[in-house]
C-alpha cells in the first residue's frame, strides 16, 4: 500500500527545528538570531547594527513589528552610497 | 464518496444542461480542482477565442478532497481564458462555496454561451436551474448574495457572484463569495458579466461518504496539529495576513510609489498590530474567523472606524490590500486601506490589479504623461488618499478617460496613454505584479516571470526562501519526493538553486489546488507544513485512492504542463514583454533604494536571470524557447492533447 501510516513525513520531522522566543534579523546576509528579553519593545542586531521594533504575539513569542525607521534609513542610505555613489 | 461528484455542462444560450460522471482514469491523471479545470479549458476552448465572447468556457470547481474530513478543503477554483491577459485565467478563493457545490452533487461546472438576459444558476441536490436575475443585477457582491438567499427563501445558500465591476466588464473583475472571499486576478468576474451570469448559487444536503472515516478523522488530528503548531499559522491566527506585508515591508520587499521605492517608510498606521487594534476596537477580542474546515482563522473582521463609511462591516484586510491601497500609492493610512478594501470587495474588483494600476497612473501623472485634464481635475499624486478611493469607484464604473482605460487592464491602457507609459508598467503577461518588489530576491523574480497566470506569487513563489533556512533543511524539503542533487542556497539574494525551488513550488501549489486545500496548509509560508509525503494519506483515507508521493508529483507536473500548453496556444513566447516569461526592464536597470542594508542597491542581473529561466525550463522539460519537448509530453501522457476525454 502507498500509505505508510506510522512514518513521519519530512515536513513533520522538521518540526523539531522550530525555535521559540527568537527571530532573525531582517537584513538578508546577516539573518542573525535575535532574542529579545520578555517585554522588550526594541532590539538591536549586534552583528549588522540594524534596529527593530518588537511586538509580542503572546508571552515567549516575539516578532519584528518593523524597523526603527530613522536608524535603518540612515544605514540604508550609507549602504546605497557605498554601492552606487551619488546616483 | 467524493469521487461520485459530477461535472455539469451548462449552455446559457440554449439553456441545455448535461451531467456526466468523472471517470477514474481522469481523476488519476488530473485529480480535480485547478488541474482538471486546466484540462477542461484546453479541451473546451478554441485557439484565439474571445475572452468576453460566448465560446469562452467558464469553469468552476472544488478539489478532489472538497467537503471531506480533510482539513481546510474550502477552496473554489475558477478558470477561463483571461480578458486581462488573453492567456490563462485562473483564480482560487476560500469561503464555503465549493463544499456546498459538492454537497449539491458537483465538483466541476463548464459554463458556455451567453444568457439572453441577466441570469443566475441555482444548483440544489443534483438539479440545475437557470433563473432570472433581474432583481439581482446591479447589486454589490454582498447585496446580491443576500438577495438570492431571500429569493430562494434559504439562508444556507452559498453563492459565487460578480459585482458591478464584472457587469461593467472591468478586465480584472473578481468572482466573490461571502464578504471578502475573492477569486481575484485575471478577470473571471468579467467573464461572468460577459455571459450575463450574475451568480451561481448552491444548496446541498447530499452525503459525501468517506472511504475510511475513522482513519480519516484520526489522521486529520495529526494533520491539524502540524498546521496549528506552525509559528506562521499561530501568527496568522492572531494578526491575519497583514503580518506578511508588515514583515516584507520591514526588510524592503514591497513596492512603493509604483516601483520607485521598495519600502513604505513610517507605515506604522497600517502595520498588522495597528490594524488588529482597529479590529478589536470595532468587533471585540474574538474578531478572527476562518473558511470551511480551517483551524488557522486568518480572516479578521472589522468595521470602518471613521469617515463617511464609518461603521460598515468588512472582513480582512488581506496583506494585498495593505500593499495595494497603502504601500504602492504611498498612502499608509488605516482608513484608506480599510475603505479601499471594502470598496473592491463590494464592487468585485481585484485589489492587487486596482492598486497597481492606480499607482502606475500616479507615476505617469508625476512624470506628466497624463495630466489633470485627462483625470477630469483629479489630483492623481502619490499620497493622495482621496484620489485612491475615488479612482477605485471610477474604474469600477468606467468614469472618465483615465479610469476607463485602466479598467481595460495595463497593456491596453498603455496604448491609450502612449509615450513611454508601458515602460513604467510593472507587469508580466499583462497582469500587474502584486505589491512586492523582487529586485533583491532572484528566486522570487523568476517566480513572477514564469508564473502561468502572469506576475503572481501564488503559483510558484519559494516564499520560505526568505527564512534563511540551513542548506540541509532546504535539501530535505526540496529533495523530496524527487531527489535533487544540485546546490541550494540559504541566501535569498543568491541565484543558485532557485530554478529548482521555483519548479518545486510550482508543482506543490498545483498539488494543493487539485486537492482543494488552502496554501497556508502547505509549504508556502511555513517550512514544516504538509506536502507530497503527507497528501497520499489524506487522499487514501478520504477517497480510497492510492497514490505515491511521486505519482502526485507527476500529476502536478502534468497539470502545470496543460496550463503551459494553453498559454503557448494563445501566444506565449519566451521574451515577449506582453505575453512572455520576461520582466520589466526596471528590475534590471533601477536599483532598490530602501530597506535593510543588504537589500538596498540591488538589481536583478539579467545574464543570471536568463540562465535561471533556461534552468527552470530544463527542469520542466521545455526547450530553450519554452516549448515542451516531445519526450516530456510523452512522459506526462499529454502527447495527444486535446484528447476530449471529458
């Protein structure tokens, strides 16, 4: 029979890789795991210095609400200038 | 048994109805839902048929698992030749319609012809009537549904309707069911309007026998646990889909001011938590609901909090409305998003296409290609909330030169506006891109370029590519059910391995669309959600049909190839900017200006992009021009299409 009822599928087996209480930095080549303390509403990435506002889905379940606009905008402008000059 | 659900051929010109069973060998080749719809479209339409003519078949379906014990089998699929693109028209929506149609005895409807006067189809326990819609025509999508219930004196009737936009043949009119379940993109509502078909109403109480009911329920508990334990679904069940736009905007993956920026700054007012606060204030703490048989509950409910429409009930907004009426037009105000969402739902108009075209027109206005004379004095500048809402209404009712042109879709409108307006239009195959910006994500750029229905995220997007998953995890996902020994990269700014991921996702999404299951229940936004290894169990317990994961993979490939055959027949050519697998030049020429440090300054490398398309074609079994190789068609059993089995 094609159906093996007891076998764990690949997707099911990946459940153990889930992490709780953390999220990844939104900067693509950084993507460091950030772990805000309970109740924190800001977090700064120690690697790339991006800063984010934090929201809590529930206790122990944080998510990035959005960037700290002024900080990340400045970082973006500097990065753009480095890659493209004054275009 | 769901396998005894039938197919009905309805001719609106003659009033003839023919009902046929769906043979098992057809099921084994195409399963049901979108896959079988694609087969029916290819077999029941002629090359070059007028999308708004009587010969364009409108095909409506549920999946093979619809209304069984399986989880989240709510999806209704609608297919026809698209009046927006002239290629494949296809849309998929949640709600409660497809299960009701299955309980009424049917899995597929093929509707041809044109009714002499406004009509609607009523299906009740195996019986089909064509009824007069004179009291319903002209009504908004929800008023039409409630009027049908009153007329039939049955509040349990579920209807699929077109709104005023469909009646007015707006090329991107939706079909709708319930308050906000939208069959959007590609203009299937306009096809309904062209047939004088206002609605399809269903009421059914016919049992669906389950092949192995105890095992089906037992397994479904396991399936549900897999679904509800996923972090992405826990978030969606709290904040709804706005969390997708919020997260994407955070790193710089959304379109703003048409395509000038890739992040909507200071968008705090439309962030998911802000929208959620409005939902809670206006509807109370328990404001999340869901579609038939779904445990995720990603659908928010709200009342418009302020302004002239204050107090109006609505559902959503989905992330697409945040993008369409907040980000793209640079109007990140909650009231604009919530009212815009309400208007397009009531008019039955695609939010993504509407927002995209308005923001495109705003850029043309900014550049002087269209003027206030063309807009009858409307100040169509970015950031003008009133102009966004006014344009929604004008497009639906085709008021004024600019709105009337936009109602025909972007490419026809560019011919009306002239100059270099086309070069600013962010579209693929004639369908505007959703609100996202793919310049920093080559895999996603390949997805929108090659998607069967035009620039779209729901046909092949490797969304989990954004999660920086370790390569061994990517191998585990993308190396099954068919082994893949190529390299995969955790970096979503990379080009390596993306063609395989897009190919895999294209098949995965076709799989769920054939089953009739929501994409939030598969490898779309979550890496730990069910796919090919899990589906044979659900299928077997509910229908008794046995498939291996590899067989389901082949079915998905076959159905995708049928869609490709349809598009090729209707003129798809690889590098055609209007009908091909090609991106607007701005992806290659204009760097991103905002977002995270490593997102800013990105363009798609054209040479690498062309190489990705080559590789993607190779995975699909296409030649360099994008046509299927003879051996591919033979392997998929499609060498004799159209075969007219049904």
